[in-house]
C-alpha cells in the first residue's frame, strides 16, 4: 500500500493497520462496538490480503488465551474487545502481562454492565488499571491508526515485552469516518522490525512458562514485573520518537494545548480532548486563561511529565469517564491527586464525571464544566466528584 | 486385544521428557500417564497445561521437570492456549518466519479442568479444527485442592464435596461422558486409555499425533491418595477398572467406535472387585453396587454393539 | 543448578519468570520421602523392563550388572515396581533399620 490520505471509518483503519503490520494471529470474539474491526480483518484475511490465522473464538476468555498461546510461540498477535468482553477475559488479561507476552489490543472503550450499555465510557479500562498492561489513549482516527504500529513496536521491544492496549472511545471513534493518512508499507516495514522473542516456545529451546510461585519467591517475581513496567518507559518514548521522525506525527505521554501560560487546565483522556481543545479556544477569546492537559499514556503512569504540566497551575478540572464506587473521586482524578500530593505548587483538583454510557457532552457542557469547575476550585469546593448532567 | 505396534517395554522410547524430582505423590498413575504420553510424542512437542496436580508438582518456580517446551497459563484454558500456539506456529511457518517442522501441540488438563471449568474452551478448540491433541488425565475429582468432586467423579464416590453420609451416597450424578462429547464434535480421533495398558496408550497417542486435526484422549489416572488405595496398587486398579468394563478402552476414529480391548471371559470381573478395595467406595451397599453393575453392563454392551456395527 | 527458592533476588529471575534450565527438578532428591525401598534379587531379574515402564518417577535404570534397579536419590518407595515385576524379584523393605 502506498502512502494515501483516506476518509475511513476508524474501525476499518485499525484493521488496515493490523494488516500493514503483518500480524500472524488475530483472535477475537464479537462485541459492540468493536465488531467492525474484526469483521474487516476477517475480510482481509479471507481475500488473501493479509496472511494470518483468524481465530473466531467461542468467548473473550478464549480470545485472550489464544493470544497468550500465539504470543508465547513468538507470533505477532492482535485482538480487540470492549466492556463485558474485557471483564470476561480479565483473568487472562492479567496473566498475559504477568507472563510478559507481547500483543496488541484495540480496546474500544465501553461502559460496564449493569445496566447493559453498549455505549462509550472508560469503566472497562479502569477495571484493569492494575493488570500491568501498557495503556495508550487516542483522540482521533489518525492517532488510532498510528498507534497500532507504535503499540506493536513498544510491545515486542525486547526491553519491554508487555502487552499494549490502544484505548479508543467506542462509537465516538470506532464508528466515525475520519481523515487518516495511511503510511506506505515500506515505512511500516522500516519502523516495525520482525518479532523476535527471546524465550519463545519451540522444541529447540524447551523453556517452562508459568511455573507456580511459592510465598518464598512470589514477591520477587512481582518486583521483577513492576520494574519491567517502569523500565519500559524510555522505550515507549523511543517508539513514539521514531514514529515522529518517520511521519512527522509526534506522540508524548502527556500532551498539552495552550497550557504553558494557562492559570488552570482541564484534564482529559481519549476523544474528549479534541472537544476540550475547541472549547478552550473559544474561552481564551473570552479572556479565560485556560488550557488542556491530555493524558495519552495511562500506564505506566507518566509521573514526571504530568507534574511538569500541572505544577504551578492554580486548578485542574479533571474529566473522568467512570465512577469508582465508594471512593471520593473518579479513577483519573484519584490518580492525579495522588501524583500531586504534597508537591510544592500543586493545583487544587476538581473532579467531574461526564459522558457515562456515551451520553453526549457538548461544547456547551464542556464550557459549563470548565467554568463551574473553576468556580468550585476558587471557593475551595474540591472534595469528591460531580456527576455532570445528573437528573435528580 | 487389538494388536499394538509396540508390545514390549524394550521397544518403548527410552528418552524421558519429564525429569525425576517432581513432587507427585507416591504411586501417582497420573504423572505416569503424562510420562508415557510424552514418550509417544517425542521431543518436538509443545505442552499447554491446566492448573492442577500435574502443573503444581512439575513447576515450583524456579524448578521445572519439563524437558519439552511447556506453558501453564490458567486453569480452564490449555485447549485455547495450545490452539493459539498451533495457529501462531502455523502462520509463522507458512510465512517463512520459521523453518517448517512437525510439532505436536498438546493441551493437557485434569478432569475438573476439562469437564467442568474448561468445557467451553475445549469445545471451541475442537470445533475450530486445530491440529492439536487434548489429553485429559482423569483422576475423577479435583485432587490437587483436596479431593473435591467434579462432573467426572463416578456415581457413588465419596469426595470432600460429595461426601458419603447418612443422607447421601456420595456423588449422586453419573460421570459426564467427555469421550462421547468430544466425539460429537466430529473430530477425527478420540480415544480412552490407561497407563495400566501402556502399549494401548502409546499407540493411541501416536495415532493422535499422526492424525491431522483435533484429537482427544481421555486417560483414566489412578490416584492412590484420592481413591484411598495403596500406592503400589496404582497399576492394578487401572487394570481392574478396564477389566470390569467401568472404563472401557476404545477409540472413535472418523466417527467409528472400536473397542481396542475386550476383557476375555477369564479377565472379566464384576465391578465389586474394582470398587471394594477403594476407600472412596467403602460405604456402598450391595444394592448400590448392583445398580452400578447394571449400568456398567448396559453401557459396555452398547459400546460392543457400536464397535461391532460401525 | 537453580538457587534455593528463598535466596533468589528479583533481578535473577528471567523476564516473565520463565525457567530456562531444562528439567532442573533433578536437583530435588525425592528419595528422602520414602519409608520403604525396593530391593532387587539381581539373578532373578529377567530384564523385561516393566519396572522401568511403570515407574512414575522415571528413576529406574539398568545397573552395570545388567539388572534393573531404582535410583535411590529419587525413588519414593511407592512399591509399583515390586507389585508389577513379572519375575517377582523385587521386595519392598523398610527404611528403618
């Protein structure tokens, strides 16, 4: 495929990216709103455009299990899911990271039951915060397409060896037609070296994976894992830097928009960042000294870069897309408050939870959130969270 | 007895793919089954194993008994994991990323892992037609966690979660027939086996290895600890299970049933001889044993008819 | 030879806690478990190898003299070899002497 700019449904762009990445195994179970991704992938395979094994598994739990087996033999592996599917596969999702099995997942963020909801929020990804995967958030079609390649590069890096989830908002991105610059195959080949796994299962090298851990050794295994996640950080940066060098599109763990001289900022993850930027432009014209801080790398959490963006600001208005029941803040706000705790120059943090199950958060809503948030912060009303748009 | 390709221990593969120093109980016929399966398959074998006795006794980090590539991922999913390994290898070899090589892809799990928690994944793997072998080593309960019942526990057996008591005979349901369930998937090869009939077992595993597509082998694994018999009787009780027709040795190749061993008149024994020496059946009354005998006879005769017809 | 479990540092573990030392369970000598051990009447051994075939530990080997016997480093004393020997030339004797 030659370099070309297309108007394409983001799900299709993901499938095309996976094909360009020369994936070996795709194992997935259908679930709204990820379905178009795997449907298109199965089409590409059926037409011989991608030489891969497409495994239509009988459940998401088996999808992740098949991916573990495929990765363990050193095959380039891809899957995709959302919400309940992620919940069902969560047992193996944790194990995949613990066993350091490289693979890429397009996680089409969708709310968790109950009530059943097929629409978008971040409750699914927040459920697996502690699993040890690398999590990247994307805002639009181009970022999605690009980060499939970056994800494979990061994941299979011998210094990383961790599964990577590319988080994109279900429906809002998956079903949207966006302009995407497709890079040519040559560039992709240059960027993405073949997957060479050090201890891949093969009769020539009979290793044992997944031995059980007695109390005497489990702690050390966990530390080895934690350091693996922390030490992946510079290699994640390197993967993005290299992509930026080749394409001119740069990604960073924390990206800011008009934040340098801002007095206060709104913090977003995922596609809300785009709307936030537009609203900030309008508010700036009205004299508000406001900016956007976008968290692109959720795990490993970019502590230094976030602090650099946030310290010195008066307040932060953190937009969460999920509730952590029984706590005093959404998952992101809780994380950010913790990152800022005790730091000189730490802004106050006001937390809004908005857009649960895809409820529309318009530009007007963003404006309300920002301005009301600013007022709350100024009056010291920073405890807990506000569920924006709640009736009753 | 069907003629086996090997009929003397001297002609059995000498290489050991499971190293000594594993922590199986004394007299464990399950680890013996695994040892024999590996001999039939050879070194070009990749094993995905379920959580359970075999996984625990062979892999206390940083120790392993495995001399072939081995992966333990979770309890219910060795079938799915090995199908992923098979698919990954297939793709890589086809695309020239790896040199061509015939490798046995084997999923292994106990009766709990296979008939209960892993039932769905197994069905999926068999339906998808991967070139793989699934081996169920059946010791008829969740032995590793302390002898709890599974759907493969036989009627009347006392386990810790189906104990024999004043109001209960122990396991109140009949053993789930995983062999016929596997055969119902239409896969090319299904077989039962027991290490007490080692040459029959080795033959069947070889056959499974040489048959393209999914194969399922169900191995009765005598567990002295859980069945409450002497360790030295492990092989004897496998023989009793087969010769009493409680566990018939047969295969279903391309949908055709065929008994590979029929106890002769001299060898045939009543089920009471099999049941009476086992602590887990100690509480059974004569009436219970008659009921069990009637069902065993009925099921075996059905199998004989199928075997003769097909 | 793997370090004892309770001495390994986190840095010494392989990525993903993969064990690369093939079959290193041989360093754990399960022979200490047994309360009985098999004794072979060497002249009676017919070298049929059934004891070798049925041993769950895979610890029976051919001795220099030609008969088959258990490697006492690993033998758990289960008694299967004695029970299955067609020549009845294996006896289990108590370890307590």
